[in-house]
C-alpha cells in the first residue's frame, strides 16, 4: 500500500531535520501502543517508524524525494542514481520499537513521565547508566503578616536548563511558578514544585522547594495562631483604667476597655481575633494584649507623700 512519509509525520516537504525529529517524537509518543488503546494505533506506530527511518536518513530521503516510494523500494539503477541517492532496494526492518528505542536512547522510555503544567515530557537513561535525582533546591519565600493573614498569589520566575526536542542538546528557559498562599500559613511551610529543576539526559530534575519566611510586623508578633500586641501605658493608666484602640489586620478598629489593675504580668485576651487557622481559615486564634508600663524615673517629696496617702486606703 502506497504511503506518503511526509503526510504520515504531518510535515511538509520543506521540513528540516529538526522538524522531522520533533514530528516523530510527538506522534510516536501519542500513538505508542503501550500508552494508546485506540484501535489502529499499532498500525500507525509502524507507519511512523518507517517514515522516520526513511526521512531521517539523508540518502534514503534523497531517493524518496526524487523517485518516490516506488523508486525507494524498487531500487534505482546505478547509472540513474546520482548525488548520493539510494541505489539498492529499501526494506523497512518492520520493528517500530527498535526505531523508537534508537531515537529515545532507552528501553523503557515511559519510565519517567512528568505531569507538571505542560504536555508530556520524559527523559531516558543512556544504557548502563543509573538514574538519580538531584538534591532539592531550597529558596526562601518572604511574606508579610498581611500576606499570611489574608492569603495571596505569588508568581516567581525561575530559569532552568531544559532538554531540547532534538534530544541531546539543552537550553536555558524561564518559567513562572505560581504559589497560592493560603490564609494562616506559618513560618517554615514548604511549597514543593516537583522536578522543576534543571533537566539532564541521565538525571531526574531536582524538586524546587520554597520555605515560608515571615517578615516582622510593626504592630504584631505572631505566636503560633495567636497575635501579640504590646501596648505602652503609664502607671496612672495601669492603676486607674483606660480604653485602648487597636487596628486589626483586616482593617477594623477595636476599642478595648481595661478596667482591671494592670500589673507587669497582666494580659488581655480577645478570643478569635488572631490568625486564621491553616486547616480551617474560618476559625482564628486569639489576640493577646501585653502591656509595657512606664514607671516614673523620679518623684519629688510632695508626689511621694500624695502617692503614700492614696495607697494607704484599704482596697
């Protein structure tokens, strides 16, 4: 049965050697019988192998381009063949798996398929080489307390080495990694992008790992799921009571009455005003208000007497 090798590989006659390789790579993966259960895929796989076997060989291709399939398989007399054209009869060996292995350089080309945001990619071991994965690449991801309270999207550009379509060569390409920061994430949270490191012919790309690092906040200190706010007050306020205004991370202004005597160990706790819980952002930790009491550095005699009188009353 007559066939058009260019049509089989879905390319035109002006295709370069690189175009031929890319076309075979794409279609051979698509129609490989071990990954494609569609009827007729085995037959297509054989046709792809023969088409690549011819078009990837300059002498066979030259004969096919000039004399067609009939001339290629029937043979061209030496006096007619010229310019390096194939003069003997061409017979495909009929083993598309052999063509496949020769192209990809391995017996098990589907051993390491990747599924990260892109079409199927794979790499093959050279015969006799043991494949290992590179160590994880760790990077710090610095986030503000507001980022960790509300959640946000961070886009990070990385540059990595990737294997080209032609197989043995590589190039440096940029890629954008998107991190969806969840409300309540904590210091040290690890975000793993599997196998997004440099690609190599005989190695598994490293994982890229981002570690959350929390930036200092000008008002709050985080303690697990709680927020600590330190208020500076005078000794008078500590003894007589006062109201305190606190601006929350979600933009509300809390007015907090303090009617107790505030000693250095006293803390005011507001339930549910802390950080969102990572496992359930609808629940929150507490807001803990600690107090920094400003004591006077000096007191005159009159002030001391007045304080003594005030404190001499029973309470």
